[in-house]
C-alpha cells in the first residue's frame, strides 16, 4: 500500500478521487509539530529549536502512524513552498523515529501546483526528495520570529504596558503606518486654484459646471480645457487674487486653436496574478482584506479550481498559455490573439520559488459556475475566481488601442489689459479604437473631442474658478500597504495577510472605512522601538534579512549563522534597554469628566485610552482605580433610518468587524454593515422584508453547510468501509 500525506482534508478528498485503490490519502491538518506554544523553545547559545507535537494533533499523528504500518511507500505531498517543505520534514521525522513501525519505509516528495488529476498523477510518477535548503529557510524564519517575539515583547511589557508584542516584520510594518500617521498630523494644507473652461465651435452659453464639477449631460461639441499658461509662463495660482483678472477676461476672450496633436496609444495587458497583486486587486475591487482574500483563494485551490495561490511568479506553463490562446481565438477571434504568447518578468524584489502565476485550471469553468460545482462556495468565492479568470485570460490578449488627441488653445483678452496679454489652454481627448484585452474589463469611457483644426476659432460656453487645497499623504489601505511592503522587500507575499491581521488585532492600528489609522498605542510602541532598537527597525535591514532567508533556500548560506548574526547583537541590546531605557506613557485624551468611583475621595478624572478592542474611558489613577466605561462612537448628524429617534452608533461584532446600529436597542433593532447616509429612511415594512431575506440567506447557507458536511461524512464512511474490507483481505 502507498500512503499519500497532504495538509488539508479537502485536498485529501480530492486526491482520493484521482489516485487508484493502491493509494491511501490522509491529511496532517496543517502543522503536526512546531515550537512550543509556551516558552522560548530555542537554545540561545546553540540556536537549536525544540519542537513538540501540538496537543490537538496527537490523534492525527496516531492515525498517520497506524496508516504508515501498512505502507511501503509514503508520499509527502504537502504544499510546494518552504512551509509545506518543513511540514513534510516534520512528518517524516516523527514517522521515522517511531520504532513501532518495525520496517523500512521509502519516503518520496510529491509536489504539484494545481490539484488536477494530470498534475497529481505526474507528481506521483516523478517524485523528488525533501529539499533541506527550503526546510532550513523555514526553520530560520520560525526561530528568528520566535526569538524576537519572546525576547523583545517582555521589554515592551516592562517599559510601556503588559500585553504588547513586537515582531521582526510586524514592527517594521507598523513603523510604515506610524510614519504615515505622523506625516498626516504634521501636514499643513496649501491653497491653490484651478481655472477650467468649456469652449464651443459655436457662440452659445451652456451650463457645463456646477460647484466645480462637470455635469453628467453636457451639450455635444463642447471642449473642456484647463488654463496652463499666462504670457508664456506656467500658470500656478496660489490665491484668489491670482485669478481675479482672469475672471474678467475669460468670458469674453478670443480663443484660437493653435495646435492639434493626434497619436495612437497602446495599453498592454497586465500579467496574471501573484499572491501580492491578487491581494492588492481584491482589496481595491471588492474591499477584501489580505486575510479574506487568502482564505477564499485557499478554498478555490483545494477544490482544484486555481493553481497554488502563494507565488511570486508571473510565469505561465506552456499548457496554460495554449489553453488561454485557444479560448481567445475561439471566443474572440484572431484580432484579439497576439502573434506570439505574452511573457512577463517578475518585478518582486525577493521573488523566489519557481511556481506558476495564479490562474484557473479549467478555462471552461467561469464565474458563478463554481457555486453550482460545489455547495461550499459563496458569491465571494465566485467574485475572486472571476477576477483570477479574467486576469489570466486577459494576460494573453492583444493590446488595447486608443486614439489620443491633445488640443492647444490660445486666448487673448477682447480688450487690452496691462496684466494679461495671452494665455494657453490644454484639452485632452481619448477614444478607444480597439478594446483588446480590456474587453474583459468593460468599464472605461471615452473622452470625446469634436473634430477641430488648427486656426479654428472657439467661443466661451462656461467656466469655473475653483479654490483647492493640497491634501496630506493618503492613508494606507490593504492594497497600498501590501504594495509598499513588497516594494521595500519586507516580509513575503504569503505573510502579508498575517502581518496586517496581527497589528490590527493587537490594537496598534484601526481599520476605518478600509483605511488604517495608527492608534496611540501603535505610535508609542513604534517610538520606543525606534529609539531603543533602531537597527532592528530599519527597512533595509529587514529587507536584507529576507534576502538572507532566500539565500538559505538556495543553499548559499547556513541558517544558524544567519540567525546568529541577527540575534547576538540584538540580545545584548535587549539587556541594555531592559536595564536603562526610560518608561513610555501611552498618551491619553482628557474628557474633563469626574471619575464616579474615586473623584470624591482622590480626585480621579476620566480619560480616554486605547486598548486591543478600541477606545474606552478609564480613571487617570489607574491601576489604583480600575473604573472603566465603554465608548460608543456615534455617526455624526445621522439618525436611525428605522425609528428616526436614536443615534447611529458603531458597534463591534463577535468576529471583530464593525457594524452600525441604533443606540435605542433593544427598543429599535435596526442594524447594517453599511454606513447610513444622512436623511436615509427605512420603513417598518422594508425592515421586516430585509430581515426575512436575511433569515432566508442564512437558512440557505446552513443547508449548504449541512449538505457539504453530509457529503464529507458519506465520503468518510465509504473510505472506512473500504479500509475495513482491505484489512479483511
């Protein structure tokens, strides 16, 4: 008998259907063995890790050992990355050291990047051996992160507050967010003005602008331009006085077209997704967090619908390229098919592990088909699958082609003025001539310009003079933070989601309206670490460590030497900081309210603090006085859409996600995931209907879960009977 060990039960079920009766497939359910949950688990002198079997995996290990007794060959078919390699190594070690097995077993490594019958069969037919360089790279990362977490975090406990944590990568990612927060705090807006002009080939006044914005339905033949120059110099007005003269001139000025530039512009298709680009696009398109995206992708991968979702590569196999090209030719025609396959280079600084890009495994399965294919999939799975499908197919399609026109218009005052003699306006238009790969993303609108010629006269239709102010740097969201981490070489694509989850869960940052706000706790922790562990917090240092881990994976460096080079100086610094660094106080916000418990006796006052679960009120005499009170964040100026009496407040669900509800609950039970707009109203009939629809959706979801569980149970029952029959034989 041949035993195949994978990581997940779902994957085990899929492989069981692909392999013959001579194979048994079992799941390790993730890591079998790891560093201990409590305690350092690493010898600080030798840097040797001490691993132990996870308490919840002892039954799993016993089951694997029992299956191994009947096996002559064991295939270690865990995920094809460093972590998967390490899991396979741990499994082999635990089975090899078990003397009760009483026989020599041949171990083979089987790796596949998609869970399809052809890929799985090929992996079994052409097995490899464990790659100890990958295992060592994973060991180095695990040991490094454990040493930092267990040795630096207690310093934060002592010098700031108990319960805080530091991490080799998480703290550097937090620094990015903290520095952006400081930039926003220090930012001083500067005034500037813009002058937009609507011109026509005919003498006619038309309403084009309202409050500085272009109306939806403007008359045909209108050219929209912006004043760029005055008297040959760049026009950059800083205050209203700078546009005062133009306000008099623009309506009656003489306008002449002095140049018409036409050129063709092409847009090449984007490469298929990597882990990083998928997380970024999913965040900007659907608002999914990195963690959510990876959970959905994991489900799609385990059901064999997409290739492995942890990859830096933009490469596609010849088979995948041919599959896409055949589909494009049959579905869109020759015009959409490039003469040669499109190839892409990987831009990631620390790109590693020669996987394929993320793509679908069967091009004939599209969109919501996957919901019908498997009862466990949701609309969210279908959206992500469609995104992957579109990006993969589009990557092999022809360029989109645009006709781009730039019109230069000169204007002169109708009456002579001493201040302004002439000015220049630029107008731009773009028309799609061939949609190419954008046929899969049909959201772009043309910016039309009427046919015009050099020397032609134009006439004023409307104009607007807008006061504006420079904006502070944008706050990071999931997409922009992941992009910045990748750009700086901090962490790995497969770790971005967990990095973000940790700093949010720890209360170092808050996610509001899909953007990150660094809390007082996060700023204080960052300031302390920057003051006392500057080398550890350097972006370049962290990126260099990632490159060292890559070098270990390539067999170019020895893992313990890399860890030692990092940890020995850090260890000395930890001792010094523990002894001499000053304590840091987390800033609090004064409320002016008296503490109801101790103000009369000790003069305690209430302040606002930030904890892991958001802001709360407490006595400024803490820990001598332990009074606390929850804070309800109110949506300013918005009344409950249902009862029109209560205020709308922000609440946290048991899953940590914020939602909006009425502060008169339970008298009024209105609630919504979406922030209500001012003046929004919901009738009782509408609310009742919404609740009924919600109950119906939940009922269908529970039924699908029950059906999925029933299918799994049936499959398990059949497998058990099959095993029993085999044992009897």
